[in-house]
């Protein structure tokens, strides 16, 4: 039984990884900006919790780029 090369298991190509990296970086800046503004203007906690969604998208995109999935 042979173990496949991890590079052969990628289900997205270079273009897909580049797109996910781009979206992840844009979402990262949006997340930091949103968190900064909501904290600076002392918004209520439920509104500050809305940072979770863009942070989740950021993490998902960057982890997919790293894992080539």
C-alpha cells in the first residue's frame, strides 16, 4: 500500500488558492476594522459579537489555502 503525495490530494488549483487567499486577507482587514470601530465607539456586546462571522470566514479561507482543500 502506497501513501499518496499530499500535493495530489488538493481539490483546488493554484487559481482557487489564490482567490481564497485574496478573500481571506480582505476579510481579515474587514474583521480588524469592524472590531476596532465597534470597540472604539463602545458598542453593546451583542453588536460586537457580530465580528464572529467575518472572523470565521477569514479563518476558513486562510486554513483552506494552507491545507489546499
